[in-house]
């Protein structure tokens, strides 16, 4: 039974519940295919409801209100843009709005079957719609508009209304693309990537465009295309994109859609209780461990074909030097077995055939980019996903040397105790930086969504002598305090922890512990994500004997809450930064506090711990940083941009008249130009890898390219620059002093001030 954030051996209540569950569900013995209940879905519902009710920290009451929430979430998940279902469908579905709790308890699948069958039918009809609409040019002189606020939009009442909605949506898509193409052609390829991104695509978050600019900018000496040619290109491009979208949807089977239904149920308990179908469980394991057994290639679907999109550095395919990005997989054979044609096969099924145990052979029949056919034999091996793991860089600043460690997640291999984990790797990076004689360390956990709690305790323990790191509470039980018991301090120098609004869970535990000890300065967004709950991953197959229904997947359910050592919770409120730096998304609602069904904030008694304090430099460093940020024109511009993004996020009405649309886009472009310096910013700092990695990079071009890109991004990162400025201010030759703070004293203080 895998765990996230906490170790299973500490969750006694859930262990008892699971023991009871194992006895109860032993009755689900599948004797043979002939006399077995063929409805695997009913068994899943039985397992899920029992496990959640017995193991969840605070299970919701399954009643009419619960049913209403499941109904809303599920229908929205099936048709978020309201382009498939008609109002008559919704009227029919709504009869079940208050009955889903009863259906759940009775293992009744009437509602799911009805909605699934109807969705498949409506999707098939829609494929004909978009093909018909995109056959002919749009008339962009008509004065009409389209609103993209789908949540508030009504469902179409008739087929005619639905077709009209598709027409306007497709017209907006093509108009957006056409406007960009015209603009690029007028500028004859002189637009930079950032300027192209800032043209603002109304179909997506306009500010996200800067991160993925995929449009082709015509060369300055290319022959201009006519309006008619460009208009035709936009329709063809849109049609191709929709072909790929429906190809992906076609790959989803009934089990995939049933997972959507199940997760609409589990989400009513809390946002982090989820069902993992077998394929999802595999992806989750890879995500949390950073390893897999296979050939080391990323695959993507291109219509009926499976394409190699990327080779993973260090993997068997990369080492073999025969497979390349862009190659098409035609057939797959296991060792000397007969090749199986995979053209038209679901991507997940192709992946299953290519993956396999270490040491086994797979033979791929490949169509190369040049059209030639080649059979490539690869011996599977353990593949490490390098992007999962911690990495570090060094930089010289003002005559001092600093280290920057980036931790993308708190990874651990639950199945292999000798596998890599974040605690060991961060300890190694710290040791390497010490060997390089750095004068301070920045630990960057921005966008780090969490992981294993045991690794948090290990990492926090690198920076303190010993003491509590986090408190954990299970329903109906006394709190448990997790300690760093090692008196050794791996790094006692200046320390800065970088966070943002997407730093969650384990990241928040680390930041909170460092903040409560006053061991380092927390710098970043106003507050972190606000996830203060613990989940366990429970394999559902363990509860069924002689199962012939196939893999049942797993359930991730919330079993505990964790608390800061000062007694406060990070739930909803997150961790407030000591130094707040403006960010472009600070006004958007993206935290736990903005998620429906999030568990409430509370607090418990503080633990006894010892505060580290440097009375002169710690407070001074925070004060100086705030002063720099307040007067920095770049940060002022970022703050202004954040307010503009918030305003733009509320704009949903778009004219479909090309003159009005282009006028509106020009106004957006002119405004966006003001924020161009945000993308152009570059400091004078030079970041480099440590010697051991420089040696690896000399033999691995893929790794070198990744590190070069990272170092370039660090040199453009004003947040990292300010973190290094804080390290400058923290410099001191005076030993850090320690002040004992008792729990009884903390009880008398207003804890809210430190949250």
C-alpha cells in the first residue's frame, strides 16, 4: 500500500480499517468466467465506497446534497464547453440529480450507462458537424460575437442551435489564427517569439502563449500569401487539430469514462481523493519515483500512428542510437515473438506492449523520418526520468559563490528501498556544494506539488541540529510529531527557500519548518498553495481473491492532516512568505482555498522546538529585500501585469468581425508591449554545473542541452536574483545563536501572526 506524504506504518487507524476491509471483501471471490458477475464497475463502486468510508479522515455523508455535487461535477467533466449535449439530454439526465447517492449504495449504473451512451452518440454527430462547417470559407465581415464563458452559457435547445454554436466556436478559432498569420506576414518575420506570444490567443489564457509559441513566422524574403490562401490554411489547420482531438477521444474506452464518473464521486469527499485506473496508477508510480522499466522513449499519438516524440537521456533507446524522435512505430514484437501491428491501436495499449521488465527484449518495426522501414531490437532497462530529480548550479556574485538547488518534487521509490529519493539526493547536492565552497544556498521548490513526507523530514534535518519537523493528526487519534533525530547539521550557512503559489503539500511542510525555526528566509508568492492533508495510495486488487476481472487500479484517499510545529495548519492558508515578490498570476484563483470541497483550516497545540535566530542579519535581510522589491521597476511592472492578467481573465466576449477583432487584438498588443521587458529581462549572473555534471554533459548532448536551457532561464529569473541578494544580506561570520521556545510560551502568543 503506497503512501503519499505519510508513511503507512504510522497510520494505525487506516491499517485497522484495511484489515476489516480485507476480511469483508474476501467474499468477492471470482470462481470462473461463466458464473462471475461481469460488471467490474459494480465491484469497483463496492470497494471504493467501503475504503473511503473506513479510511478517509472525514468522510462526507452520502445523501442528496452529495448526489447533487456528483451530478454537477460529472456532467461538467463530460461536456465542459457544452458542445455535445442538448438541453433535452440535460433534462433527461437531471431526473437522476438527487438519486446518485442511492445508485451508489445500490451499485446501480443506470445513470452512468445513459450518459455514456448519449455522449458517444453526440460525439459521433459532432465529427460530422465540424467537417461540414470547415469545408467553406467564413464570412468575417458579418457583425457577430461569441462568448467563451461556457459555464454560464445555456445548453443548445436544438440541433440547429448546436450547429450554430460549433460554427461560431470554429469561426473564432480560425479568426484568431488568421489574425496572427496576417500580422506575422505584415511584419515579414520580424516579430520576436515574445511579441508573437503577446498577440493573445482568445481561445486560451493569453498569458500562457508566451510559454509555447508554436506558430510559424514567415521568413522576411518569402512570397506573401493572399488572404484567401491564409484563410484556407486556418481552416485546414483547425480541421487537422480537431481530427487529432477526436482521434484521442476515440482512444478512450468505456473504462476511461467510468473513471471520470468515479472521480466525480471521490471528489465530493475532498479534492485529493482520487481513483487511479491501472494505467493512471502506473503513471503515478513513475511520477512519484522518477523511474520506469522500458526503453526510455516518450510516445505520442498522431492520428492512427504512434510517434516517438522524445528519447530519455541515458535510457536504452538513447544508448542504442538507432531510434530517433519523429520515428513511427508500426509493429511491436516481444523477443522472438510474432510482431503485432499497432497502427490504429490505443496509445495506452501500445505503451503496454513496449514497456516491460528489465533485461527483456522488444523489437520495434519503425518507419523512419526518411520513409525507410527498420526493425530495431532494444533490451529494456531501468529508466530514470531526469526531470524528476534534484539538480544544482553554482554562481559567482560580488566575490562570493552561491549554490542553487532545484527540487521539482519530493520523490521516492516505494517499491525499491535502494532507489533514489529526494532526501538522499538533496543531501548529496548539499555535500557537493559544500565541497565547491559555496557561501550560501538557495533551495527552489517553486511549482513543487509535494510527494513523500519522509523525504521532507530528511531534507529539513539537513539544516537544523535536531527537533520536530511536522505534526500529523489522524481522525480520533492524538497527534504524532515527526522529528529529525540526527544532531549533525549538513549546512549551517545562509539559506533561502523559494516558493510560489504552486508550491504544495511537502513543499509547504519544508517551508513552514524552516520558517518556524527561523533557519532561513522564505521568499516568493504571497502564500503557497494551501494543501495540508495526507493521502495514502491503496491497491484495490489486494481485497479480491482469484480475480479474473483484471486489474482494479488503486485509490488515493485523504487519511490525515499535517500541522506546522507552531501548531498552525497549512490547509487553505498555505505558508506566507517572509519576503513577498509580485508574480504575474498572483490575482488569479488557483489555490486550495479556491477548490470546492477543500477541508477546513484548524490548529493544534505547538510542539517544543528551538528557534535559530541571527538578530542582526536575519531581520535586516528581510527588510532590505522588501525595500529592493518596492523600488525595483521590474517588480513594479510584474505587479501591474498581474492586475492586467486578472482583468483579461474576465473578458469572454469576442467579436467575429475581422475588423473589430483585429482592432481589439491591436489594443491588446499595444498594452502587452508595455510588459515586454518582463520577458526580455536578463541579469549579469553566469550559472554553471558542478564539475561532476560537467563531465556527464561532455558525454551526453541531451543533458547538456537541458542544463544549458536551465542556466539560461536562471540568468533571466529576477526571483532567483533577489534570492541571491538575500544571501548577500545574510552573510555573517558570527555563529548563529539559538533561543529555546517552549510550547507553553507559544500558546500564549497569537499564532496567527506567524502563519
